[in-house]
C-alpha cells in the first residue's frame, strides 16, 4: 500500500462539543446519541464505524477486527461476575473488601530463612504474585467491561450490556460484595514498606472500565440495563475513590513533583479521568496544566527518549507505556479545552522544533512493525515482541491528533500488513 492511499483518520473532539467524560448525552436532533466522551479511545472514528456497520454489518473494512471483538465479547459473557471477596488471601487490614495485590518483580530473598524482606529483580515476574489476590480478576473485569460495552455500542448486543452492568454492580455497588474505594494494599511487598505510590499503577486499568460505562450510557440511555440508580451509585463510589487518590499518603506520593516516571504519569491520568467523569473540571485543568512540565517535559528528552523507562529491563515496553500515558493526558486536555490540548500535542519547547510528545511517540514508532528488531540500549530485555501491538494501538490513538501526512506515514507498515487485520485498533481507522 502506498502512503498516498493510506486511510485518513477522522478528527475527534477538537471539532466537536466538549463535555465531561461522564456526560453521555443524546443529540438534540434525534435519538442518535452524541459522541461518547472517552479518555482511552478515539470516539469519532468509533462513531463512524458504528454508522457504517449499521448500514452494512458485513463492511469488509471492519469485518476481521469486528469478528475478533465478537469472539472476545463472547468469551467475556461466559465469565461470571467477579468480586473483590473472591481472593483467597486477606490484606493486612483484615478486610477482604480492600483491594490486595503484590508487586510483580518482587521475590523472597534466598539468603534469608523466611525470605524477608523480599528483593526486587526488575523485569523478572514472580508468577506467585498473581495468585490468591485481586490483580488478575480486577484487570480482567475492567478489560471485559470495555470489550462488552464496545460490542454493545457497535452492534447493540443487549446481552453484552447486561453482563457488563451486572459485573460492575458486583464488584463496586452490591452491598454484599462491593470493594472499598482505595488501593491501600496494592502492590504490597512482604517485609517492606511501600514507597512512591507505586500501588496506584494497579488502578490504571480502571480507565477502561470508566470508558465502558460511558459507552453503556451513550447507547440507548433510557433503556440501558445500566440504570439511573447505578449511575448515581457508581459516581458516589468513584468520588470516594478520587478522594483517596487526592488525600491518602499511599497515593499522593505518586503525584509529587519530581516523581518523573510512568507511575507519576499514570497517577495524573487517573486523577484527570476521575475528575472529568465526575464533572470536576477545575481539578482536571490544574492537574493537566502542571503535568505538561512535571511529566512530559521532565521525562522526555528532545530526541524522544525517556531515560527512566529506557533504564528498565524491558525498555521498549516501558517507553511505550510512558508515551501512552503522556498521550492520554494530551487527549484528556483536548477533551477539556482544545487550546490546552493543542499545547500538549503541538507546542515545542524553546529552541526545539518538534514537540516532545510527538518525539516520544516517534521514538517507539518503528517497532510497531514486528519485523523491525529492537536492540536494547543496555543489552537487556530482548526484542520485546509483546510491546509491538501496544505500539500499533498507540500510533492509531495519536494519529487522531497528528493528522499530517508524515505522521500518518508511520502507520504504513501496519496498515499494509494483513497479519494485523484482526487487531482492535482497526475499528478506529476510518476508510
């Protein structure tokens, strides 16, 4: 495929009415809802996909990715709603309603009889740390809700909406099973006191669930199985959760100035999405205004490298994760205020030509192509094939804002490779 024939991505919120993330409203011209205001997905291409599929359910442009989405939704439908009470381990509080997980790279010290305190081996995952706690179930819940909500939004699958709503209620709202609104015991380390607010990173996946809620509230809101009472109760739960992020020393350590790594970036992303969803626009603006320097400028060098992430054992994956967090902040800024969004996406620093955010994304962009080898700067981490799909997804997300031909050209290899046709980002490419 030649670059001149690449698909053009539809512009999103920069050209549409901006409303809070939680305000999924109905278009005054008829029953068709306004664009869902999403923080992790580009809404305008998604709305285009919905309209095209309504006209032709077998649209060949979307067919492979849509079939994959249906299969994922079917798999999610077969999973019973999970509860924070399902875990077999109990957090130090003694209350199983408290979320509980362990840091993935921590291991018993083989030199100590009891293994305490545990030691860190960066990049080496301890599989035992995923057993008996909430991490796997919580991640699966959030991903499944967004998958089910996408299937409902695109094709009106009522069973998907019903199962998503029921799953949210069991984990967050039902009196007998609801999670306490905190992450006090996230990423625990046996024998050590946690520092730096690292546990907040477990909450990043909640962004997907919140976008799933927005999709549920956007399509046929009057007849949705996600009721008005559910919406009110969920917003009350999220208000308490946001208060924990803003007030608990366990959380606020991640949000301090100078805490310049992906944990601090994703802390700000979470605060902003919660603030937008709950209508706290002043909090969102303050966070985004400070974060442009405290996260973007302080973490990304003029050539796009993120030194803190490149020092990790999996530098490509962490560079993508850091860039994705920064791009999400920029996208949120565009939702809140197009002018602030423009500053994030397009303003270069004094003496520089290319914006730091763009350089951070361009730095990882060649490796969207799984055939391009990645050479770790410190010789560790290998080729990191697992990061490639995430980079492809990031490029499509950013291309909604970088609409020039040179950036679109970065998509060339992945758009021309038939091996990628089933990946979900294809739903966000507009023919």
